C-alpha cells in the first residue's frame, strides 16, 4: 500500500504539492487526474523516491521511500517524457533495466515486443512517440515490480494500443501482486480501468473515492411524471443533486441506493422511468459541485 500523509513540495515561490493525503490500495488501479500544473508529476516523483517532500511522508508498504533502495526496488516509474540511452535499442534498454531490477523477465520482454510489433534491434530514437510509450510500458511490466507509476502513459497511444495496454495491466493484476498508478488529465482515459480515482487541483487532493462506491450511491434517471405536482412531490422525497427538464422528460441525478430511489419514484406511477449509466466524468462533476467546485473547468 502507498500512503502519503500531509505531503508538501515547493519550488522557489511555486507550491507544487500542498498538503496531500492519499492512500493507494494494493492490487487496484488508482487514477490521479488533474489539469496541467496541478502537481501530478511532482507527486509521482515523490512517490517514486526521486524528490524528497518538504514536509509530510510517503510510505511504500510502511517503509519511507526517499533514500530507501529496498522500497524503490518495488517501484517502476514511467515519466511523461521517457529517457532512453543514446542510440539504444529496446534490447539495450532491457539489459540496462535488468541491472537494476533482478526480476526483469527477458524472455517475456522479447515475446511482448513481438506481440506489439516493436523491433528489438531498431534504435529507439527512430520510434514514434506512441511506440516509445509502448516500449516504456513493456519494460515496466517485465521489470516485475509491485508498483508501476505511469505519468500520462496513454498520451500518444492510438485507441487500439490504449486498449492493448489496458489489457496488459488487467492480465498483470490477475496473475500477480501488481498495483498501477495512472496519472492523467483526462477522465475518459481512466474510466474503464480504474478502481479508485483522486482529483488533484492546485496542488491538493480535492477528492479520493472508490468508483464502485460512487456508482452504487449516485444515479442518473430519466422520467416522465404524470403531473408537475408529482414531480415536485417526488423531488421532496429524493436527494436530488441536479435536474433538467425538456418538455415532458425530466432528467435528474440523485444520491442513494438504486432500489430505494426507484421505489420512491414508482410510488407516483410515472408514465416512464429508467436508470441511465453514469460516466466517470458525470460522477465527479456531481460529487464536486456539492462541495462548491466547478469541476467542469478542471477536466476535459
């Protein structure tokens, strides 16, 4: 488990990370989202042990990570801008990382290179941005570390490759003790892979929640009531977050268990009603509006 407690980091007059407290559970995919400049990359570099927090602490399985080689050995960090040795090939980079990660699986690396159609002896500096991203993921997976920190890893990948990488992560989660942390500025990239998500805004964590918990407690409903009086009475019984009416069709978002919401709603015998699936973006918009933040300005 990764635990950050009241972590702060400042560069000159810029407060990059401000009092961040977050817990990342084992064997789950954790997504950290936020706009550019929100402090995501700085936080990830502290988690990986590259930067030392000015205050607070970051623990990897209850061990301080900064200056601790044993804790760092459990982490593979993929920065937004990957670095490759000059004129190196994928095979060269694999041998380089094998010196630092004894569990590096060379046979599997060769197999995955072939699956992703990356040539083992082609110079990496001739690869496209997307190909370099793919290579960094394959190296990270084959390093066989417990934690994998990915900074904008899906940026530059086409839709097919995004799904391929997500499939690789799913396979790792099913087969071994593996916890990926994915940093992104785009909620839609994380929707179908993350178990829990945190929003980082202006250096601080705005919210951290399990997706399943949120989905069970917030619902989007379309309904046609028999009369405006029925609609008003139903809304008095329900915990309404927001509502929109177009003609006779009312669409609203409400908190609570699905069964409880529908039981109360059906007591008014509506002409039509159905539960609509909520996207991750819609969930976070609803959650953050309640605490006074206009999340629409923070995400894309």
